[in-house]
C-alpha cells in the first residue's frame, strides 16, 4: 500500500530520529554529500503502517527524507528512483515543476539507486 494523500507544507521541527534510522549509519555515510534538509516538496503518505502515516520530503539533491506524521521523527533517508519521485505528483494529478524535472534527470544520471541496499 502506498497512498499519497496530499502535499505537506508545515515545517518539520522535531530533530529526533527513530531507532530504525539509527541503524542506517552506513547508508547515510554514503549519502554524505547529498544530505540537506532544504526540501523542494513534501507529501503525506499512507503506507498502512502500524505507526501511522508518513511525511515524504524530497530534498534539493533528490534524496527522500521519511518522517512519521504523528511524531515528526525521522524514520529513514532514501535515494528514490525517478519513477518514485514522479509517483507523488501523479497520485495527486500535479504538474511536475521544472525544478523537480531537473532533479529527476540529475538523480537518474547519478545512478545511485542501489545505495538504498547499503
């Protein structure tokens, strides 16, 4: 289940992380040059998870930061494939901005999709 509900526009101010995120240090070290909490767009997503809905934010370098909607804690950071970025916009029938299109091309050319397996 992956249901994009809406855009999310409120700031995420909780700096806490979940225990799941604590276990991803190796992945985050690979992403070190791409880490940034400067977000281009955020979405509320329902994945049917026991802990509730999530906030998925795309940063300026194409990484997806996943937060718990209720606690605002960071769950994980992923390097989404281009189709995954497009999925947020298609689900809400939104036009993909020029900035996001450029980011999709940049992410595709970077070819680091496999970093999520670290």
